[in-house]
């Protein structure tokens, strides 16, 4: 999908991915929950400019 990363960051959002000038922050992978919810995934995809059909095809 053209993103580089994940890259290490600081603070509440320790990792992020980049595509050109676009930055997408990732949830903390060390949280107590191992899976993220649909709403959070939807927000991440929207921020990344990725449609659900593009996401489904990539998987």
C-alpha cells in the first residue's frame, strides 16, 4: 500500500507509518487487548486513505 514502517516514535503513539508526507499513527501493540476494534480499524484506514475493499484485497 506504499507505506514505510512501522517507525518508532515517542509518547502515547510509539509507532507510526508514513507514505510521503502522510503519517498514520498505530495503536500500542503492548496494550492488554491483542485485537483492535472495528471502530479503531475504520479510523486508521480512513486516516490512511485506504478503502475497506483495498484492505480486504491486501489481506
